[in-house]
């Protein structure tokens, strides 16, 4: 086959975006779909950061149409000198066109690449833009990124701002169904990060509308207080704003009487879920500063001849790191990680200044923090010894996998799955009924330790958890855990459909959330959905997985001759029943565990599994009406 000039295809305009959407929006699934909304809202937030916008209003309309409005200056509408068409059309149809490349229009902005709204336009079935400029509204509509007609003028209502309305293209995305909670989570973050900015969202897809209004005068201090609301803080929030070389760093820090860390990183309002150089600089400075203060405290340093590690100072830490930088650089268009090399050193300097001033002014607070970090250091050493002991026992016992694990013969993690089964009885049935080639079974005896209330050394002393860690192969702890070493890409929690089963499932979920979160983020964790009922109509048996399904089956059969068997435990099923209802890949129902709202997940685990009883009682009272099946 010849390779010549005619083989080279040139994609004009937004055609390249539609051809390779993943390069621009990250993914074509639910994540990329929601990113479309964030790209439009981020433009309004940039107006707010420039001091030109105070309100943003988002509507989720029927057919998953999105409308984003703000009261900013509005996109320029005059004819662009280079392109000969309206600037609105240039912004909406040309990649790398925007006001973010020169510092005159925006000193800082969420996007460096300038592809945001034009990419949204390209990946939409249709998009409409309205620019309000006093007595005139400038309107233009596009289909798959192509203008339907030139910019037209309509009578205005005296307001200013921009409204973008679009319908995502179902031929591009695997789903076009927006999740209200996922959107709300992002907009709550933006409201925290932009003090005083009001962000409203309303979902009008159902008769019963949902809505939220976010506005926080305390900014990221309010954010940290929200994170630590149920965690028993041991001091007031440490907050500082510092600037160097055109980089502004705002940090809020608070330690709590807990064992887990919660840190959120942002660059120009964009959530950097993988952190980056600003987080590296903060961590280095925090560890160094606390060690400096430990050396200064004669009483503490005399009793404890230790040097605190980065792991020690993380325990119980909640923090929000927000920086504003003129030219941010990210690892990808999805902006998950900040990579500006110069930021690390600047962040170290600014963090050191802010922490030193706060600790000097609050000697009682630094003493409490140091005492907590020292306890964490001692627990870390105990955990290391426990891990070493576990490794030695494993070597002495031979093999390397726990004895009660019935492993599968497949060695490729992508083709392997493990069932974490409640109880030996159900475990025995699962071992007999499984597909031995791809399905491993690990029975778990009773309720595992509540890791929300435990340090790592105590966690490693728990036999069931040690067995689970060994079976998965990832290790545990920041210095050892490696998600790439996981032996199964599908980890299925299978517990009884009763109160005890729900509690065990929650304990296991808490363990994964706190100590193996990357497995959740990669989509490896699932929850099995065993049937609640077996309905027998003579020789015919039909399984029902919910109360509603049971009623629908009975209505459809329309007979008085039936027997209902209620399954309270997996052990009540024989191996064949367990296979066909819960383990057969062709028939089973499993729910993938997702974490769309990290802050909400933090709150929920703190409430359900933490020490404080009153928030848990309140949670139960407020949500009890949602319970469909309760075993008494």
C-alpha cells in the first residue's frame, strides 16, 4: 500500500474534536459528560475571579439540556480583527481562542489551553449562546459546533452577562444522563473557593425539582470547617494568604482527633485530584516546620528523640490548598495535576511563612499538634513491626496467600475477580458454585475492625484485615501500597441482605475508602446484589431483587397459588442458586462503587463510623424514611 500526500487527512476547525473527543474532554463516559458543564461554568468563575461576576445560575433541563448563566461582562460581540466574524463566534468555534492567553483580560483563569467552550460546542448536538449587553441581547445557535446563522441582535432587558445552553451529543457520549449530586459537589467546591460568589443549581427534569444554593463568606476557612464538622477538631483553623512572584497561595489547615487525612488542592479554582507541585511544596514545608518546632520544645524533644516523617504529620490533617497562578501547566487537559516546577519552591516558602506566624502566635495549638504527631510516629513504628511480622509469618508458612483464599487459576488481574463473602457457610457455597478459572473466594468471619476509629498498627493486628490485604496483593500504608500490584480488577463485596450484612458491607467499604481508595477510583470495587425473594409458581421459580420487583412479578402472574421464600442470608442458597443469582456474569446484578463527591463521602463515613453519636442519630432520623426493607 502506498503512503503518499493524499493519505494525510487535515481536520479543519472543530472536526478534530469530534474525531478524537477523548483528547479534549478526557473521557466519553459520565466523567467527560460532566466535564462539559464544568468547562462552561469555569468561564463564569474566571469572570468572578476577575471581580466582574457575583452570581452563576445552572439549570438542568428536560432531555439533559444544560443552561449556564452569569452576570459578568458578557463575551465581546464586536467583529474580530483577524477573523472578520463576531468575537462570540471566534470564541465558540476556534480552539485556543479566548481571553486567557494575555494577562490583560484575566490575570488568572482555570484554563490555560483555551479549548473549553469551543470543545463543548463541538461535542454538543446543538448549542445556543446569549450575550446580554444592556439594551441588546446578542444570540447565536450552532449545530455540532457549526454556526446556523450569523450573530443576531434582540431586544435586551438592561442586564449584562452570558448564557450558554447546550445539549450533549448522544453519538459522542456513552451516556447523556447528568447526575445532580455530582454537579452539586463541584459547584459547592467553587463556592468555597470564591468567597461570596453565589452559585445556584436547579434540576428541572422531574416534577419534584431539586435545587442547591451555595455561597460562603468564609471561603476556604468555611470549606475546612465543613470537612471537619464531625471530626472533633483539636484547634481553630490556621488560615493564611501569601504572595510571591505573581503566585498567590491561600491555605487553611486544621488537625482533628481522627486518623485519616483530607486534603483538597486547587489551581485557579480547578480541582487537582492528583495534587501536584503545590501539594508537594506544602507537605515538605509542613513536615519541616513541625520538626523545627519540636526541636524548640525542650520538654517534648527530651522525651521523644524522633524526627517526624511526612506520614506522621498527615494523621488527622484536613487542609485546603488554593493557588492562583498566571500560567498554570497541568499533566493533561483534564487538569488533575499541577506540574509547574517553580511552584514547589515558592509553595514551601509561603507555607513556611504562614505556618510559622500562626504557630508562634498560638503556642498551645502547636503543642497539641506535635503531641498528636508524636503519637502517630510511635504507631507508625508499631505498624512497621506488625507488617514485618506478617511478612515473616507468610514466608515461614510457605506460599504467600492466605490459606482460606480459594484462588482462581487465571493470573491476569484484568480477567480475575475476587468475592469477599460474609461467613464460612456462604463462602463454602460460593467456592462450590464459582467459575474456578476467573473467580476467587475469600470468606470473611464476622465483622471486621472499624478502621475509622483505629490507627494502622491496630488495623494490622486484625486477622481478617491482614488476610484481605494479603489476598489483594497491594500492601497497605503510604510507603507500601501499590495499586498496580492488585491481583484482581473486580473486587466484589457479597454480604447477607439483612442488618448485619449491611453493617459488614459498610465496615469493608470504610476500609477501602480509608486505606485503598485508588481501587475505588479505578473502578475495581463492586457490591453484589443477592436476591431478596424466590417466588415459586408450581415448578417455576423466579428471583426478585427488590420489593418492587416482587410486587411486579406477582401482579404479572396474577395467581393465588404461589410460595414466597425470603432470603435473609447467603448461606440459605445452595451453590447452584448462588451462582445463577449472584455470581454468573451473564445474569448477576452488581453495583460499581463510585466516589463522585469526596466531601460528601468523607462526611458520611465520619457520621456512620466515627465516635460522635449525635450526628449518627440525626442521620438515621433524617434518612429512615428511605429504608424499604428492615429486619427486626
